[in-house]
């Protein structure tokens, strides 16, 4: 539900079973619900596999800065905080956005995220890499590393 932009807490009557969630998505007219059956089944398989991979992954510490873009409308009243990332990076910067996870790639969130990423890529990458990341021409960059 959260991936489709719905807060599960707002739908306590909905059993969190695959068939019930699929029916809910189809009835609600969501973009996911309008996908052909085979495609939606594929999306569900990918989400299940991603979930399995995330839960089984063991992260090594990153010796750099981590920018955590937090979906600020998710996780209310739950112990999932950005501080949980602190042991995994040398530095942690948190930007909270007024969105749910399912909305983090929507136009409103992207309008806030893109400038943040652009500034960080330009400030932390080598000049040629920054130009490539920003898809800009740079006459001083003859080779992108």
C-alpha cells in the first residue's frame, strides 16, 4: 500500500493479503492498479524480492557523508528514525520532505530533491564527474572518469 502512495494506517479494514491489496489498487484507480495483470504481478514479485534482499543485506560502514531524504509523512509513532543510519556513515545529513514513500518520485518531491542532489553532486564530485552527473557541457573535461 505504501508503495502505491496509501497509508496502511488509513485503511484498517483492508486485510494485508496479496489478493486484497491487489483488489484495492484496482478499485482505487491508482497507476499501479491500472497496470495489466502480468505487469502488476511482476511489480509485486519485484517488491517481494527487494524486501527479501533488504532484510538480508548487511551494510558496511561508509566513510563519507550520507544524505537521508526522509518521507516525513511515513513512520509516525514508529521507531524508524534517520538516526538509525548514523552508525553506517561518517556523517549523516537528514532532509525531511512532506511526502510518503510512494510520493517521493512525484513532481512535488522531485522539485525539492533535484536541487539538493544537484548541489551535492556539484560540490563533492570532481569537476568532470559533476559535469557528467549534471549533464552539462564542460570544455575543461575531456575525459569522464
